[in-house]
C-alpha cells in the first residue's frame, strides 16, 4: 500500500518529519515509503497526525497489508467485542479505537487514490453498523442479567431484541460523511415477546436506546464513536426515543411529510433485529412509494423547492465560506433533485427504489426520467463535492460543511484534492456548483418563488439550513433557530390545525408571506410566539391557511389582532369562518349601515329549515357579525358610537327574529290568548344603542291581555302563559349550543327584580313604578326603549313610561338618593383597574347619573324623553343646566371609545398583563392620541372634570 499511494502536492511537513524520526525502523519504513502522500496529509490534518501517532504500529501494518485487509480486521475486532465484552468499560475503547483507525485508514486511502470517496463513505457506514450492533449485543446481555427479558440469556442478542435500528440519510445510503452524525430511528415490535413485562416496552427499549447513544457519542478515553442523532423519528419533540412498530406506522400514514418520505428512501435496518426491520420497511413501502404519480406530492415538492431562491448564475459566489452541503449548488440540491423524482415515480417503477444517490441517478436515467448526460454529470459532481466535504472534516474531525474563510486555508483543501493551484481548484469548485444549479433550477419550475426577498426559507429535515438562518436574521428574528424549530413542529402535525395534509400543504405555501408579515410586526420573535400559541389552539387550519395565503390584508390583520386584540384572535380560534366577511369588498358598507346588517341577518336566518336550525343560525351570524363590527372598530373603519349602534342593531334584530320563532313554536303547543299583546322593553346599553361586543341583553317582557286561558292543546292561564313564553325566549337567547352562546340575558330591571315574575302586565308595571319603585329603577327607566311590540302596544308602553317620568318629584330627595346610590356603588363595586372607566370615580357611571337624574328632576326642560346619555348631556349644556355639557359629551365619547376597544380587543381587560405595548399603541391610535402616555394623563384629567361637574350639578339639581 505504501508504494501505491498517490503523492499529494508537496509542502513542508516538519511535524510529520519529527514524528517519523521518533519511530523504530520496522514501523517507520512503510510510513517513510509513503511520505509523498502522508507528509502533506498529516501535516495539514492535526486530527489524522494524532491518530497516526496513537496507532503507529497498526498503521504501519495497514500500509503494508493494504486498506481492505486492515479494515476487515477493525470490523472483526468490533464484532467480537460486542459478543464478549462484560461491560461498557470493556467495549467502549474497542469501539473508539476502531473508529479512529477507520478514520485514519479512510483518509489515507481516499486522498492517496486507493479508495474512491464512495468506498471511504461505505467503510465509515459499515463501521457504524458494526458498532451499533456490538453495543446493542452488550445491552441485551445486561437486560437479561436484570431479569428484563422473557427469552433465555443465551438468546439475548441484538438480532433477537425485537428492536430494529434504522439508518437514515447518508448512513442509510452507506455514504456516510467523514465526520458525520449518524441518523438512526429505533422501532420495536411488541408482539415479538422479548420482554418480561410487555407493558413496559416503551420505557425499557427507550432506556436501551439512550444507553446505546451514550456508548456511541460520549467522549471517553480514545474519543467517541459517532455522534448519534435521533431527531428523524416521528415528531421528535413529543415522542420517546423508541417507538412501537404500530405507532410509527400510524404516524407516517396520517401525519408523515414528504421530506420524511424522502428520508425513508435511503432507510435500511442497519442493526438490531433485522427481521423486525425488514417487516417494518415492507409495511412502510406504500407510504414511501405511492401507487400512482402523486400530484399532491408534486405540488408539495414544488412548494418546498420554491422556498429556496434559485439563481442560475453562481460564478460570482465566493468559494471561501461556501457551504458544500447546504449552499447553492451543493450536495443537498443533488440529493433533492434525485429523491423528489424517486418519490414521484418510484411507486410504479420499482427500479427507482434504490438507496445510494448515485445509484438512483443511474436508475432515473435508465427509466428516461433524466438524460444519461445529467446522470453522469451529477454523479461525477456528487462525488467531487463529497470528496471536498470529507477533506474539510478530516482536518480536525469537525462536523463542518463550510469552506474555510481564507484563501490560504482553501488552498489546503485544494492540495488534499490533488490540485496545487488555488485558482484552478476554485474554478473546478465553481464549475461543479454551476452544473448542479443548472439542473436543479430547471426542476419543477412552475409557480412563483416562495422564498423571501432576502433568501432561502427551508424547514425540512433536522438540520438548520444556514441560509435560512441568515434569511430569518435579516428579516428581524432574533432567534432564527427557534423559528425553525417552531415551523418544524407545525409541519410534524403536532397541532390539530396542521394534522391534515391539506393544511400542511397550504401552510408550506403560506410560510414565506406569513414570516414576512410576522417580521414586520415590531417584535418578530414575540409575534412568532403569539402565532404559535394561536396555532396550538386552532382546531383546524385548512380554511384559515387558504384564506391567509390568498389575502395579504388578512395576514396583516390577524398578526395585529394576535398582538393587540387577543379576544378577536380567540374568536378566530373557535370560529375561523368569522374571517370570511373581512374579504368581502362590501365589508365597510356592512359594518357601518344598519339596513345592510339587518338584511344580512334576515337573509341568513331565512334559509333555516327548523326552529333548532334558526337557534343555531342566529348564533353563527351573531358571532360573525360581532367579529366584523369589532374588526371595523379596531381597524378604524367604524367609530365607537357607530360600533355601539351596530352591536345594538344586531342584538335587536336577533332578539326580534328569535322572539318571532319562539312565539310560533310556543303557540303551536299552547295556542294564543285572544286579545293579548306583548312588547319587549330594553334597558341599559341596549336601550341607549351603546352595546359592546360583550354586552348582555337588558330587557323585560310586558303584556296586555285579559285574564283567560290560551286556546291551544295545552292551555295556560295568562300569567303562566307569558311567563313561560319569556322563559322560552330567554332560553333561545342564552342556551349554549354547538355554535356557542348568543347573549347573556339580564332581566333584573323587571318590577321587584329577581323576586318578581319574568313577565309583567302593563297594569302591574305602571302600578309598580307609581307606588313602589326605587329611584334607581326610575333612573334606568329614563332611557328605556321599546324594541318590539304588537300593534300599537309600544305606544301604550311609551305613554306609561312618560307618565312615570313626568310625575312631580322632590328634587332634594331624588338627588340625595342618586348621590347615596353612587357612594354605595363606589363602596361595593369599586373600579377593578385604572381603566375601568365605567365604575371609576369620574367615569361613565357618573356621566350617566348626571343625565339620568336630570331626566327625573328636569325632564320638561331637557325635553328628550328616553334619550341616550350623550344627547342628554349635550342638551344640558344647551339649556345651561350643566354649562360644561358639551365638554362632557367629548369626554363621554373618549370613555366610550376606550371601553368599546377594551371589550372588543381584550379577554381580561382588567388584568395588567393584558395591556401589552401593542394594545396600548392601538388604543392610543383609535382615541386619536400620539401615544398611550398622553391618553393616560388626559383620562386622569377627564375623570377629575367629570367628578367636579357631577358635584356642581347635584348642588344645582337640589334647588330645581
């Protein structure tokens, strides 16, 4: 072998010479004979020189007897140790010394021309197989000693373990990198009956695999054997390191990705129970190899490939710093070119089902998928780049694929490739990259690029793509690796929303645009975390991902909602269809015009085929329209007052339509009471048309009917009839169904409150308010409004209210009641947060009390019966009763805007953690403030103004 080694370009090699001088004659002779090859190699590669020094006598014998004999001896020693070793301390040095000797032998034989790069990579793969089997043999004996096996101790071998170790990637193709990880996956067959306690199979086999990994990669005396990567197993973030045969099949059949199919093209049972391994691969074959041309796969592969920005001209790429594996024109692109075509056609052409990359290229050419020229050129280029990669790694046993950063260091690689001229080596290297890009850029050219403007966005496999890391960093992500990890989690189907293959296909297409949107959200990493949390709770993703792909404005809006309006994000999680309305060109018209809103509700309800369907449809359209109105508010399309009017219009319409349906159903069973009339009387925010997205419905049912029985199959007396009718209406509004709850109903403002009957006769209503009502009930009644009535009964109700409101009052007593009531409210219902502007001192309640008390003691002057707070305040300013009335209207508008935005945007508005910087910025913008700090200061000032105005009003009102 010594004399057969091809010399490398000469350099000075003082360290090699010094070592050679120290060796005895019998050892030094074969080494000296090969000095032309060994001197430049060992001088350039400190790792190899150290191995040669450590294994001098063995190395001399290997040079004498040839690399094939020497490697056969290494494999024999490793295999024997696996059978005979008593513990890890005995086996470990054999494995590590064997790895070191193989590394030295492969480097010398490859650079010296005795082995091709293919032979070198195959030798490393064979050693990995032998080491895994040897380690597993020892671990099985140890399991038998602990009583964990059901099989006899003399049968406790790797071959009988029930545990198959599969090599994937280059290890699977027997083309292992010089200093590569080995990618292995461990599956076991629980039906094999190997374990004493089958119920502990996952735990027992996982512990064996974990010990196996330790034996392989822990650094001990003589180094390590192979770094061992288990991340190519199904969903590695949430599964044990050893998985049952059936669980693995279930994953691949339901959630497997196309890049995982590509990984399994090269998979082989490399160690352990090869019978189990063969059975699994047979079962998995239909997943990897589809029966027909797989057009869904083609689309997915097109999307994967288009996430990489391809430029055909790579001549200007610097060789220094180029990634020979993952960079443009590198090894990965040859593998992608090959494996994707295998995936598409291998289902019907079994000749394509081969593992090594170059064998697959030949098979593709033989089947006319590519030209013989393409196969030959890519094969030659593949092994050229693999040779460069090996030389990069053999210098210091570094797991690197990156060319050195300086010309001098690149020249070292060139010399180890046999090229003494740096310029010629760089020209050869660039030419290789250009050949790859030329073929690769023509592969599946349909469709626009899915890469970002900055560069690649590749999330397949288990290694972080360096160009993707750079792209994400350029986009503004502070932790690109975390982003890649998160996206991989989505693609593994770890969430319900990404479990369906159609969802993942949409997501692949959506990702570049989505990441661009997230990156422009201010804090890209925080936006990513929020979107991940959103996705983790989304029940299905197909519809939403498709929407987001096709509508950039929706992507921007959703990211904004996640940052500043979590309540809106929650609505999308529970009902993704609510986003549909946002893409309608008439969206702004829908959310700003009452008649359009009412028309949409009526049209949607008109298609209901039954009472139950009306109940469900009311909830669907109600939730959708609430979302759209809130979206209009938060986007600035709708003012706070406009939103209040639209929320109220929606509630009134739904209440009316449901009441109509309830009456039809109710009358079918109980008939009608001849001459009976009903009305719905609204209070609070519903009455004043100031509802928010979270408002309850405050209303009561009034009736006017003779004392009789209904004429149906199940007759009821008048009181029972209208009480039961009210119960049915409340149930129709509040009952939870599969579509959720429509509204909560508050009927405490009926006479006698919760102690009184649910339905009230108009006579009883008038008598109660004449003789028994409290001042606070008259305050509420001051803005009561009929929202539904039979015939002219609404006019009768209005007259009854007017009669109550126009009665002479003791102004002093009334105002004292109001002041006492406000003090009691402040004590028993204090503000929960500095922005609880309803209950805070000087807040909305104080404005409402000014207006409502004015209706009681100065109603004739105000002359706006049942008007809203803002209208009454304006009128009080006009009449001089409250000189600052116009200013109070302005404050009321700011308060209303803040409260509308809080209720639309926040799930927990009175928790400080809900007030993110993004929400504060949104709130400031919608209230027309330059920043949140100014808003905060002004609100404090406004509250003081309101308190002062209220105090002055109460003093004046006592004298009216």
